[in-house]
C-alpha cells in the first residue's frame, strides 16, 4: 500500500517522479503527506518525520510524510 500511496502523492503534488518529490523535501521544513486509510487520499504539508499525523477527513492519526513512506526517515 505504501508504494500506491507514494504514487498518488507524487501525482497529486505535480512531481514528475518520486525522486523529484523527495529532492524538494530534503532542504525544507515541511513535506507532502498522505492519509494511509483505505479510501482516503487526503494530502497536506507536514513535518518530514511525520508518521501519525491527524487527517481532518478521517479524523484519525493516519497521515505519513513522503520521506517516511519512502523509508528515508
């Protein structure tokens, strides 16, 4: 599921590839994150190390940043 969510995050943020998205995050204090719940693809900027961020759509701590999903953090 992580790979699918990463693909959705790359597409929704308008990047050409996962590498492009991750390079944009490396020197920033925020990073795109996506809800990990089935049926919810809500995205929001969060801290790069976020692995349990609050999703305002699902009302759960299910948000993960691209850096965490890619296994870099």
